[in-house]
C-alpha cells in the first residue's frame, strides 16, 4: 500500500508540475529608482539593496578578477589616470576632462569598468593588472581617479589579488586620508561579487547567494550608442534568455525551443518600454515575449504589463513556468523530469525522482558544492516511467549543494539544501 501511495503521489507531483500557471508579480525598485532588487522566478524576491550603498565590486569566483564600478550613483565617474602605478603618489587631476571614462559591460558580468583597456593580445591582462600563470597572482599596473561626488575625488590603485584576497589603496588626490583595504573572497562564498563603500571605508555584503536568484531589477549603464543610465532587468550568471519580438499572439505563444537562449545579461534589458513624449506616459512592447532558463534549468515565459516610472519604480509582469527542470535532448524536448526530495534534507534519506518519457538512458549523477568541488559521482541507468534513486548524502555537511545530471552531453542542475 505504501508503494502504491508513493506512485500516486509521484504522478500527482509531475502532473501538477506540467500545468502552466500564469502569475502576475510586481517588483518595485522604489521612487527615483533608489533600490536594486534580486529576484528568483521560482521563489520571488531574494533581497533589496540601496543602489548607492557601494562604489566598487570585486568578483569572488575562482581566480577571476573582474572589478565593477557603481556608475549609477549621482556624479560618480571612473577615469583611467595616465600614470603608472609607480607614480601613484604624484597623481593630480590636471586634464582629467580628456581622460577615458570607464563603465561596466552591459553584456557580461566578466568585464567591469576597471577591466577596460586590457591588452586584447594578452589574455592574462585584466585591465587593472596582469595575471601570472606561475604564481596565480594578479599584480596591479594601473591607476584610476574616481569622482565620488560633485566635490570629492579619490585616486585608486589595486595592488594585487593574491591567495583569494584583493588588496587596494585609495586616498584624496593630495594623498591625505589614505586607506589600504582588503576583500577576502572566502568571506563571500557562493556569491558573485563583494562590494566596498569608499565613503564609509567598509566592505558591503549586499548580494544573495548566486544560486538563489535569477534576475536583478534596477539601474545600469547601457550604450545607445554612448553610455546612458537606464532602468531594466539583468540576468544572473548561468541564466539564459531569449527575446521573441513581433509575436502575433503573445498570451498563448509558448514555443521557446525555437529561440536561441543566450547569456547576454541585458537580453531582457530596458527596451521593453520607452517614454512616449506625445502623451507623457510609458509605452510597453505588447508583442514581445521573453523566455528565461533559470538557475535550476526551468523555462519561464515573461511578459511586461506595466511600469510605474520614477514615481513608484514598480515593474509589473506575468510569469509562467513552461517546463520543469529536466534532462533535455538536442531538440529541447524534456525526456526526464527530475525532482529531489525532501529538499531541504537532513542527509539521511535524499531521493532523486525521474519521470522518464524516453528510451532507457544512462545518466551521470554528480554532487557538487558551492565552490564547484566534485563531492561524488555515479552513473545510473533509467528506464521508461518513474525512477527512484537514493542519493548518497549522509556524509554531507549542512549547506547548499548542486545535483548535476548529464545524459549524452546534455546537463541539468538541481539545488539541494542539507540541514
């Protein structure tokens, strides 16, 4: 009887998961676009931060050395100073109006304002410094001036990134109020960036764990074609988006597999709206549909329905889950829907559920921690119908892990929380 009830429960679970439910949601970045919101398509809002509570952002992942600048703050500008790092002490702002102004990329998280100007013929040049393949240290070689406000300028140099620790120095142009600061990557495990406030002289922990969010709403700099501040939506690392324009019946159009999902972080961006001067109101693209592959691998359909502008900062949209996480073939058709239960788990009885709609396949099941370390892997053979597989999680410490499945070169990932 217990086995029968379990089978009925599994059938109900997958049946409910296959029904499309349209949800209308509102994300508000506040009056004057004062905030930044982190959002999960599955679990809604994951955090709110004031957009002006940081100046510099430091990438946390692996050996990566992307450094961002918060060019959305009023009167905030980053200049590449025409001084070598050896001449940091004698920097002044003479001729600053002609210095290059630097901005973060609006296509990828991998190029920040301080990565601009890198030698395109040297893959080890990160703009602010050069990576040594032998020591795994990035040593700074550039100087910058940051205009923090209408009357405040700081000179900045990034000394190095060594052993997972960024070291940098900044001061007033005349050398007073000098600060040497560090950002230790290990303090921000699982996040994309750590941040720093140069006015308060403190590190700022403002981002949710990367696995917990898909989209971020707020201001950023776009290039149309020159740098211009906009309000829109950027996608997280690992999230892919496809934009379908001129859709005849957008409310019923769900053919996501015919579109190319890509990693451009502003594929959704800001151009789903524009301000119509003729009627002094915001206009929204009614025939545009976005398909989003979220962090776990689910496919969502998004349509924007209203925008409150700077008065409220409200972004209203519909979302609809079109497919659940699963192993997919090259045509994008789900051949095996996957669920992990219980989730969160105490580690003693974690089960993987397969609802296989295809022929017998071999699946490589891997457990990976937040640092990308492989904990275990095993190849299993699935059959048609419902499959149960007991995951070996008894020795896992409390925390967040990823269950990665690979079938014929196609991968999907499911988050697992061990309590």
